């Protein structure tokens, strides 16, 4: 019985890994209209394996950046603020 449970857990873990691998290959930004410089910046992050929260992307989708550097600086500022907001402890 325990052997069957371990086997099921292994197969479930393998399924989850394959599923996540498939999800990683799908770009969630393809259906969103983005400026060219923002798209280049997001591709830069994707190549490094860094995921940008969707709410940051949606916030910046109508901002017209002059170059990719401006987009990266803005994204980094938003990521920092996002991290601070989401790491606040309850009751403080």
C-alpha cells in the first residue's frame, strides 16, 4: 500500500514538473498590447529566467518608453515596490 502511495506521488510530481515546463514556455504577454521597448525589456527578463508579475506588466502596458533602459529601470522600481508590499507582515 505504501509503495503504491509513493508511486502515485512520484507520478504526480513528474506530471507537475512537465506541466510547469509547458506553462513556462507559454508567454502570457502575447495577448497584451505592449510597446516595443517594453516587450524587449520583458524578453530580456524572460531570457534570464525572471518572472515579472502580471499586475506590473498591465500597469506599464500604455507607457511609451524612449528606450529599453527606461523600461528596465521602471520595471525594477515596480518590482522592488511590489516585493515590499507583498512581504509586509500582518498586524504591523
